[in-house]
C-alpha cells in the first residue's frame, strides 16, 4: 500500500501546478484561454522516469515470482480461430470419471497468434489437470472444442505452456494441364 500512496502523492505534486496554471478567468466562464490555444499538453520528464521505474520494478517482481512458482502460458497458434473459453476439470483425479468443467477462465477472447500468462499457484492435486479449450472461427462462427492436459502445480523455474493449434484439412481443386 505504501507504494500506491507514494505514486498518488508524487502524481499530485507534479500535476497540481499544471492544473492551477491552466485555470484562467476565461476558463471559468467556459471560454477558451488565449494562452492555451494551439499548445500541446506536455508530460514532464519526471513522469516518464517515474513510470519507467515502476515498470522496471513490476517486471522484476514478475520475473522473481515466475522463478519462485513457475508460469503458465496460453498460446493461440491458430490463424483463423479465437480461443473463447478455457475450462479446467475440477472433478476427481480418476481418469474413469467424467470431467467436471469449472468456470471459464479466459476473460475475453484470445486472438490468433497471441498469448496470455499467469503464475502457477496450485498444489500437488493440480499437477495434471484436464483442460477443454473452445475455439470460434473468425469468419464462420463455427465452434470447436479441444481437450488437453496442463500442470498448474507450483514448480520453481519450470514453466508450462498450453499451445492451441488446429490442423484443418484444406481441399484444393486443380485442373489437369492439357497438352
């Protein structure tokens, strides 16, 4: 919480003089200020430096957490399908039982040739989970469900990836060359 309060305090300290300077009597009446016409609002270099520092700290924290618990990547390698749903089997670990699909874990759709990641935070029961990914064709809207298996148990410095790809047969017609 201290970092959040420090960010807010610094932002207010940097932006308060600019806000006060931008308010002129004509601004208060609804007219446009003469000294603001045609000028572009500039962001002070201190804000760029501060944002870069925060981004650096966030990346360092993410890398440290990925080293500690491992990361889980979801990669959509398809070219025509959006991944619209990802379900985990939350039922019993026995392969003889029918899968019990939990809630959709994808917030929004995962577009083709894109990826998302998260930390692996599961216990030993989440080392071999069944997955179902629902794909929707971008042009036709047809849906395909694919099944797989992922590991979400904590494993330091070992990442897991769920790569999604569809090998659809393509039919081409060729006319024979006449001689």
